[in-house]
C-alpha cells in the first residue's frame, strides 16, 4: 500500500517526455536564411511591375534622395518608426522586418530610378488580410515624411514620391 | 485692433485647451492599433481644410469637398472656428462649429456678423448697425478621396446651406426678396501630390446677396443662379500652405455686388490648431467699393 504514493512521487521526478508542439500542430519552423537574415516566403513571380508604379525618368529624383544610400536610410527609418508607432505597431508584429526593410528600399530605389530592381511581392499580395485602414496609411505616410525630413529631402520631392505611392492605397487599404 | 486682440486671446485659449488633450494622447501611449475611438483623428495635417465663412470645411471663402474634423475612420471629428475680416468700411466677424461623421457626413453651423460702422449712418441704419445671419450646413462625401486612389479622381461632395438672416425688415427695404435662402452645391477637391497642389472647385446654386447677409434674390425674382467658387493651394511644408481663392456671386440687388477673392497662408500651429491669414478683396458691399483687407481665422479641430 505504501508503494503506490512512492511510485507516484518517483513518476513526478521523471522529466516529462519531450513533446514537439510545433510538430503536433503542424507548425513549420521558420529559420532565417543565414546569409540574408530573412525568413523564407512562399514562392511568387518576381517582376518590377510588382513595385506598383512606373519609375521616374531621369536621375533628378534619385539625386534628390541621396542615391541608394539615402534611399536605404529612409526606407529603414520609415520601417523602424512605424513598428514603434503605437498607432500601427501591432500590424508589424510577427512580420519580417529584415525583409520589409530590404524590399521597401528596393521599391523606393526602383521607383526613384536609382538603379535597383524590385524583387518583392506586389502590393495586393503583400498586404492581404492585414486590415489596413486609411488612418493607418496616413500614419505610415507621416513616418515616411519624418524619415525623408531627417534626410533633408525637399518637401516637393517628398511629395513626388508620395504621389507614386498614394494610388497603391487601393491595393493596401481594406485588403 | 481690439478684434485682433480678441482673436489672439481666443487662439491662446485654444492652445491651452488643446494641449492637455495632446499630453493625454502621449500618456495613454499605447492602446495599440487605434481601437474604434470616437475622436481617433487620423487625417494628415491640413487635409481637413479650414473653416470657410459659412462654417463648412474648405478654404476661407470657398467650400471644399473635404469633411471637417480630423476623423479619418468611423468615429467623429469636430471643429470650431472664429474669423475676422477687417475692411475699410466694415468689420466682419463669424464663428461656428462643424462635426464630421465617419469622414462621410459634415454638419455645420456658423454665425456671420457684418458691422456697418459709419456706413450704417450713411445708409440710414444707424451707426454700427450689424447684419447677422445663421448658416446651417450639411455636406456628404459622395465618392473619391482627397489624397488616395486614382490621382485623377477627386473627392466629390454635395451639400446644402440653409441661411437665415436676422434682419428681415431691413432686407425688405433694401429690395431683397427674402430673408431666408438655401444654397445647393457640389464640390470636387484633390491634392495633387506630384505638384504639391491642392485644387478645389465648387458649383453653387444660390440666390444669396453678399452670401445672404443682404438677403436672397430681389423683389421681382428669386434670383437663383449657378455660381462658381474655387481654391488653389500650394503646400510648402507639412504645416504650411499658400493659396488663392475666387468666388463668383450674383448681383440681385443692382448694387454692383462683386466677386470675392483672396490670397491666403494657412499654418498648422499644432496637430489641432490651424491659423489662416489672408488678404481678401470683397469688392463692393452695399455700394461702398473696394472692400479689401486682412482676413484672420483660427480653427481648432479634433
Ligand atoms: C502605399 C503604401 C505602402 C507601400 C508602398 C508598402 C510597401 C510594402 C512592401 C514593398 C512590402 C514588402 C513586400 C514583400 O515582402 O514582398 C510591404 C509589406 C508589408 N507592409 Fe506595406 N506598404 C504600404 C503600406 C502599408 C501600411 C499602411 C502598412 C501598415 C500600417 C503596411 C504594413 C506592411 C507589413 C506589416 C508588411 C509585411 C508583410 C509580410 O511580412 O508578409 N504597409 N509593404
């Protein structure tokens, strides 16, 4: 009779068997690519048309934005500001900011005709099911404006880039 | 000059009033991803327009297709404003409020007061006789977006403004047909980001004499006409715009009523306060010509 409680005690001490919950629930482990630091995404067709706008002609805009270096700082800063912005931070949780910084840079660089190809997804696919609203879009625009302002981009040039992005709202808002 | 002091005091009290709200926003910090608040705001600076002299969101003398207040989603936005125009022979003062519902419907009220000063004596009304009018407005955004969507499709709104002068007896003597009238209008407005230019055009079906302050139509004729008003504004920064406006008007009383125009500068002092200064040319008012002067307006918006 005294053996049963002892046996129970002994059982408690044994560590629980390793359960791979990811396995149980069919979650594939996401591993960042050691080279790019990005998570893999489902395959899609790469095409500059995915950028959602035709690039500017000539090099004025690329110059106004400080070339690829300036554009990269602006894209990265806009992403950083947005993920820290209490109005929209939640939307960025659990998304790959490494990839977003790269693809957003490529998109701006391509549109500003600063010598890049855009390798990301199209705007509809990228924002599907995100529930972005006009006010979220405005928050993102404000953050981008701040990033451009910090780089000293003239206001009229800022607006010319925004003019390329604004029509994409139909594939971003309420998607 | 006294009026200008009054405006400054009013604006200061707005700053004091608006700032605690700001502080609260920051303190509350994070109800993340913007719930479904009543006064959530969310419009870009200046894209709510300022308050026109009739109380509707617009420029100063022209109405725009914009919906007043800062609400961009399903909640409610509010504005309040006061406007002074200092003319050679008259003093204009107006103030009002507007509510914007879900960035779709705007309801507005404005009170206009035109002080005739010495002209009052000359016209036999008595010195400082003041014409007063209430304007009740409603505006609905029909389609389009000021900023987003197709760059060639503007935001389009339609609306009415019901105006009630408080000077019925005198207006009859002046020859106006009625002391009450209703304007119908359709507006199209768009921010052309590629040029940093906001353009707005409005067609107004109106019989108002001096916008209604001198009544509506004349004794013989209701005098309803289709008239045009428009604004062009250039954005120099997120906070500042420069622009010009024009508004054509009927001349039902045969007093040589002129079109209105102005050049203006608007500045978003804070996210909630916009100041507008303009040089306005209101032409001839009740036979007193060349009424040009300073226009000052302060708007607070949530
Ligand atoms: C016109 C405006 C916008 C542009 C041009 C834009 C651009 C982009 C680009 C280039 C990508 C990467 C696509 C890819 O991974 O292949 C992306 C993804 C993303 N965007 Fe936007 N975006 C816009 C508006 C917004 C707004 C308003 C939000 C939220 C407030 C937002 C949130 C996101 C998020 C969270 C991702 C990551 C998606 C993922 O990980 O799958 N975007 N966007």
